[in-house]
C-alpha cells in the first residue's frame, strides 16, 4: 500500500508532502492526533499521539502491519516496462529515463557515456519536458503521463520527477524557470495532489506573471478519487481541451495560501533566546530589519519626507536625533514609486537634497523588450537587488501599487502573508523597509485608523510615522511618531520645504498625529467670538508683562475656563505668539511667548 491509498481511509486529513495528520480511527478523536509519514524504506509510519497502538489504528480501518510496507510485487524489477519517459537538458541531451512498468512501479536509469545504462535515480532534481519552458503559457501537472496527454493537444506542460509524493517534491531550484510566465497548475483529485498543487503555487507566487490553480471537479463533478487530466481526456476526448480553456478563463488569479505542517513542530524555550536591543536606521523612527509605515494626508509632502531620509542614507548625513558620537556610512537605497515620475519629479528633488545619486537605485520592472512586468512586494527581484547591492533602505511609494493584482488590501488573510514575507526578507538582510500609505478622508477617525487597508497592515509594522500639517502655520509640516513597538516613540519633528534646499527641519514640536491630519481649514476655522475672545483674554493674562508662560500652565488654566485646545491655538495665532522648548526628555518645558521676547531670558530660567 502507498501513502495516498492509506490516507484515503482516514478522516480529517491535513498536511502535505510526506507529512500528514488525521483523526485517529481507534478512538474518539477531535484533534487530528494521528500523524502519518513515509519512512526511508518507503514504509508508512503511523503514530497516535493520544497513545493508541499502531495495530489498533490499523484494525480500525481493516489493515494489518504488513500493509504499511511497500508491496514487493509492485517493486519487482522483472515487471514489464510499458512506458519510457526521457528527461532531457535544455539543449536536448538525454539526462535520464524514468521507466513505467506494468505493475505501476517506476525505476530510473542514466546513460553512462558508453552507450550503456547506470540504473539509479539522478541526484539533481529534474523537470520532465524541459523544452516546454520556451512557451509563454506553461501547464504544471503531477506526472509524465499527464504531460504527454496535454502535449497531444498542443499544450506546453511539465511535471516534477517525483510527482506529488516524492521527497522534496517541488525543489525551489525549479522556481526561476517560470519567471514572468503564465502558469496553469492542474491538481489531481485527492488530498496529496491538492497539497502538492498548493505547494507549487505558493512557490511560484510572485514569480509567475500569471498564476492559476485549476480544480477539475469544477467542470467534471463526477471525477473519481485520484482522477487527473488524463482520466478526463479518456472520458471527453478533444472536448476536454475546450473545457480546460474555459476553466482557465473563469479561474481567478491564485492568491498565496498558508499551509501549516502540523507534524513538524519545532520548540524553542525562551531561555534559549538571547535578548537583543532594537537597532535603528534613524533612531527611533525607522528600525533596521523591520517594516515601517509612513502615512499622510494629501498634500502632506510624504514623498519629500521619505526622500529626505533616503538622501541622508545615500550620503551618510546627520539626522536630528544623532549625537556627537553617531557615525553614518553612506548606504544604498532602493526607491520604487508609481505616483511620481523619476525624471521630472524624483531626480530634481534628490538633487536639492544633495543625495548621493549613485547610492539610490530603482528596480526596472520592464523586460529586455520594454514590456512591463509589474513589481510586487513578493517579487524575487526585490530580494535579488537587496542582496546584490546591500541595500540599507527599501521604499515602496505607495504600498497600494505594489500589493499585486487581485489582492484586496482590506482583507487580513490576503495582506498579512505578503507583509510577513517582506518582514522576513528585511530581517534576513538587516535592511529597513518603508511602506508609504495614503489615508482616508474620514476625519472623525484617529490617524492610525485612517491608514488605508486592513488593520494587519498597521499591526505588521513595528513603527508608524504620520505626516501632516502644522495647524498653526500653513507653510509647515510635521512628522509624528505614532507607533513604536520596539521602544519609546520619538518626538514630533516640524519641517518646511525650501525652494533651494528641499526639506529643512525646524526642530521638535508637541503636535500629535490626530491634530496634524485634520483638514487645515477645519483646524483654523473661526470659533464663536465669545470663546475666542475668552481665549485671547486668557493668553494676555497668562503672558503678562514678562511676555511668556509655560504651555503646561496655559493649558491648565484653559481647562479650568472650559476653553478647548483648538480655540486656544486659534487665539495664539491671532496674537502671533511663538513657541520654544528648553531642557531635554523629562526636563523639557514648552513656552509660549510674545513677538520680540528674547529667547535667552527663557533659557536662563
């Protein structure tokens, strides 16, 4: 008996490859306590984690211990060879032959170079019908027989040498053969076949230009257990290809699926995990090896802001939170954008920011013929570029343009696997990845809730910076550190855009993320005159003859007088009051002062 036949006798089968779990038939099982795998000698290994004896498990499904071992008759070398499958290289040279025998067993042989055979299986993973890779649309099926079936009808098809049940059934070395191809995977109608098809699809997700996984029961509901494309042709003949073409047309693009392997559990004790302090590209706003989101409302200068950070990475410049001991080496930045033109918009801005342009690179998403091959967050070209150039910072502006077609950014089950894969890459290469995001116009929601997409987008990011307007000055912008899962949040940074220098930092401020994303006209609109006049009187009283007062005292008095912060800031603007801060960290004090007051007087306090 083989693994596939044994699994067909069980209920609740889960898993893939040679590792499965199922409900144990020997006891009232509700947790898939039975594990099933294939031993080195080809035998089926059965283990009930609830304690049932293997003999009891087998008796429950009408089997004996001998049924777990390969049938000697089926593996007999004397069985007649009824089909020979040639495995050739890309230049047509014969590499090996797979022999199909009358008893449904297989054997291998390789040419020894002297017109003789070496009867052993090749050590290198092989694809059957390698010449099919020259086609634009390629079908992937489970076995050589199905490849031959499709070839009869003019379809380019390949299969893996080990089919669905072999060890290392779909080696990662195959993946690059399908880059930028349209791939159609046809799954066999059984547990093992479906698991194999999903594994292949997950491997090719983000590599193939188009990827579809076909379920034959959609067009032939009566397809028997273990049925395949060849069985369908036996029933329908040439009609099959017409039905297959229609099925391909009506099948949605494949979306990555998580397939847990419940039997390969690896345990790490917390005592074995070494604590590690978070490291930052720009402390504490952009961590290394993690995902960061920069989000902002329309017109908030998100692009200017992230290009400022990119320029600093490229030339090793100083950041506002760097201290005298901080030393930066110039690093490489990968900057991908779909909203701005590189020639007319991005390059001129980087020139103003005095970036080292040799250290800022773009992945060209066109092939050698100029055809667009859209870049997505799971595209292997990204990791290739990061690895080859040692990128310190990777930017996608905006994230919505790089999720890939068919991905609904509001569905966590579609977005989270993509972000997890991106996060794994960031960790592998210790690079910082920044995703630029738009924000909704729902002004009643918090700034974090206004970031477009599933909440998993925000949850996956270790740091989030919100970019918006200074409510007291229409010419100024503010970057607020709204989330830091690795430590304390950084202080809000005010800046403005200079015609000659680009971004110019104006220092720290106390504005929060919810304030800076409100429509500027809403923040600055006139309040009822009674309340505004009341706020003006309060400020004149608090500033007094000396002309300054701490913001803490002003806010405390405003609260006593039932004056809202927005009204207070409106009055501040009307009186042309300026603000400044003294001290650091817990000793920091923010002051409001009249025009003309000498700041040194306040610094001496």
